[in-house]
């Protein structure tokens, strides 16, 4: 198959290509991805959450923090959070991950 006849399927997790969160720590744009700690598990009133630090160098898009509803601009270090035991499985949990300001995650409503 030539490079010009590749599929035009939308990129995403519907194919066999794993997301950047499934590929492991060795993949990514730069060496800081290798040096970052693996996602940690945090237990809370609403379940167990996987929390991954996103260094500013790897933050390429604008996200909206679900706690304060303010923008997280590109280049800003923040946290990526998803449920560990999502009722519809790991792929759905990863698809529903959210990007949080670190302070917002630390002080989020606990009750």
C-alpha cells in the first residue's frame, strides 16, 4: 500500500492503534514523557482515579478544567484524570479523561 492510498478513517481509538495513554511511558513527544511518573491512583468518595501529570512541553491544546471551567492554555503543566474502574471499561475511561488545573484537582469538592 502506498503512502498516498492510506485510509482516511478518523484518528481515534476505534482502530487498532492504541491511544497515547495505552502505549506506555516510552512513547511521546520528548524525553520528559519517559521521566514522568506513571499515573498514580487516588482514592476518593466517588471512586478510584488515575492521575497523570502532563508537563507543559507536552500540553499542545487548550483544555477546560471541569472544576473551575477556566481554560488551561497550551504549554501549561496540569493533570489528566480518569476513572480506574469505569463501568464501561478501560477504553471508555480513557476516552472520558479530563484535564484539570493541579490546584483544582487538589481542592475539588470532596463531598
